[in-house]
């Protein structure tokens, strides 16, 4: 009985009455309402943030004053590079034309980026490295390229995966390849 006396010190909750059950139901309902409200607010915030439009500049960031400062017959490659920086693209076959390309696009979450502003500044140099011509191109000069999606014909057979895997079974005999002997090769 002495051991049971230890149990008397523990506090055992009395059975819940009807009032306590109703209070717990109200508290649970309030908690669920708050949770739903917070969840809906978070969902609405994420949905609204996805609708925003972003603006991004790709390539060279133009400074109109610096770009207008380049003068034919006055500037050379070194002065152009120190004024505008490294060109975006140099000519393919020679280093006589430099291109500074800049495109401002509108970025929307679900759609492809739309080009809103496009500028290409082409600077041509003569044989001595002095600027001979400066041309500016904008959105009107921009063209959309539609690649051809035809397939290039190839010679040979069209085989599927299983024909590739199992096609060589039984094609080879057990004999050694032509030209092989028991003698060692040229390197020993």
C-alpha cells in the first residue's frame, strides 16, 4: 500500500465536462479559421507576385553620352575600348567591326520574354585601327528567324532500339578476326 501512496501525489484530471468539450471545439474552430485565413493570404500573395512584370537588360548597357562621343576619324580601337568597354561581339573574319548589343526585355512568369527595346551599335575600323563608321540599329532592324525543322537525310537503315541491341546476335562466328595470328603484334 505504501507504493500506492505515491500515486496519490499525482494529479489526475477530472473527466471533462460538457462545458470543457464545447470550449475546446470553439478553440479548434478558431484555430482552423486563422490557419485558413493565413493560408489564403499566402496563396494570394504568391499568385499576385507571379503576375508582376519584370524588366531586364541583356547585353551591353548603353550610356547615350558615351555612345555619342565616338567620332569617325578621331577615335581608335584603344579609345573606343576605354570609352565603351569590351565589345559584345567582334566581326567573325576580321577584327575591323565591333558590335555593342543591348536588348531590354519584359519578363513575365508564364510567357516568353518580350523584347521591348533593342539597340546595336556597329563601329567599323580602317586598316590603321581608326574609326571609319558608326552605325546604330534599333527594333526596326531586328528580324525574327524561323529555323527549318526538317530532318537531314542520312544513309543506312532505320533501326529501332531492339534491333540495335539484338541485331548482332549470331552474325559473328567463333573464329578469330581476319589478320590475327598467335604471333605477337608490332609492339611486342
